[in-house]
């Protein structure tokens, strides 16, 4: 799904000089998977999509066992330019120690 979304968005024409972005729903289980960050990087690289044009939306509120490790992966994606809405999994991020360090709206 992620790869397909990146490929589709990369092909969209600009709108008055602005390139549209795309939101992709991901589950907390995907985010905590050790290979998730590389999957995102690979999809972006292979599609040619600018990381600033993708929003990752964590769709479910679920227990994440290791917030520190998850936060580190999300910060790495944010450094690439990947964004996620501040409302994403709001109740989960309020409980996590990473909310200030990994949520992004810009």
C-alpha cells in the first residue's frame, strides 16, 4: 500500500505550481516493525516522491511496547522530511514519552 501510494502521488501533476501531498494510514504494528523506516525510505526512493509530500497517519490506538525505539524510528523519518498530523493517534502519543520528539505537522 505504501509503495503504491508513493508511486501514485509522484505521478500527480502540480496544482498551480504546488505539488499535492498524500496521506497513508499505517498501524502502530507497522510503525514498531524494525523494517518500517527502511520500507518508507525504499518506497520514497523508488517512486521519486519527495518525503515532504507524504503524511503518515497512525490509524489505531494500540499499545506500543518500546516507545523509545519507535520514537527513534519516527524521528529518523522526520529528518527525511516525512510528516504526520499532530492529531495522529493523539491518545497514544499523549501516553508516550516520544510525543514531543516525534510528532510533526510541518
